[in-house]
């Protein structure tokens, strides 16, 4: 299991009166409020509930195995996506990424998935649906956000850095295709020793979305399945990935 009863008591007691200067320009301070066992279809986890002082949003960490003070801990940072994670939308790859990350971590010695309440790349659920409506009329995901007066991506990752700090984890292997996550974590003292790719095969409804993330948002993905980027030499553990195609290209 992830935590012993004594470790749970220590973490909660330490954070009960926790108050620091905060992370990032918004001075976000999070604290651990509760920890419980969470057996799941993806493996045995503990769920750690976090409260933050900025807007009262409640974030979560799913922890597998012994991570306290460990190094090279596999970590996935996942931003909330109601339409994908819960409703199974095919317009994005969020649910596939979430389930693949949990399944992969659940089979490892240890690992953490941070679930951040940053719906719609930080613009919220209503604005996300407004952006979807604009995309229905031809805009890509970047231009839709810009048309609504937002940046391409409004998410912030100093919350994640503080959550890892609270779990005494400062040296990780990050499961991501997004270079900005690595940069943000490093800025706040989290060492990233390795990137674990998380490439999801496209479907007809999200192929354009994935291409936009690669071409306009700088994500390390190739939705066509062709290995144009040197990063893609790494072999991600993705269910449904066409390994025969990769072997033919390498030959």
C-alpha cells in the first residue's frame, strides 16, 4: 500500500496548520486535508485530498506504492475534463490519457497522478463549451480560446509543484507530452529526470485537435503515427498503439 497509518497521521498533522508564502504569482498554498485507500480497476491507490487558498478548489493525488522521499517517481499531471473523463467525449484524448496513466502507474513500483481542477485548459466548463461551439464552426482549439479572450492555455502548474512538495517528492519522471509542464515544475524546484511519453492514437473526432496541440501548442506528439520527432523514439506503454508500424519505420 501507499501509506502506513502512521504516515497518514504525520502528513495530515503536518499540514493541519500549514501556511506558507505560496507558489507562483498568485501565492497558492495547498494543504493535505484527508487521505484514504482507493482500490480501483487500475490498481491499489491512496487518494489524497488537497485544499488551496486561492479559490477553494479541491485537488487530488492518487498515490500508488511508497513515494515519500523517493526519487525518480513516475508522475502524471492531469487536468480535469468533465466531458472526456466522465462522459467519454471523443473530441479530446483526456479520458484515454487518464486511464492509460492510471493503468501504467498501477503496474509500476510506485507513482502519483495529480488531478487538478483546471477544466477546459483553465477556462472553466461553460467557456469550454463555448469554445466547442466555435470549433463546430471551423475554429481550431487555440483560436477558439483566443476568440473568447483567453490565452491558448490558462492552466498553471505551481499547484502541482506544491502538491508534490507536500508529498515529499521533489525528483520525478514526468508522464507528459507538454514541455510547459516540465518547465513550470522545474521553476518551482521539482527535478524532472525523465519524460515518459503519453501518446494516444487519434480517432476521427479528435485528430484535428491533436494536430493543433502538436503544431500550435508545441506538444510532443504526432497524431498521424509517424515518428517525425526524436522524442518519439521512446516507447510509451499505450494500449492500442501500432507497434508494427513503428517496427517497420525503424527497419
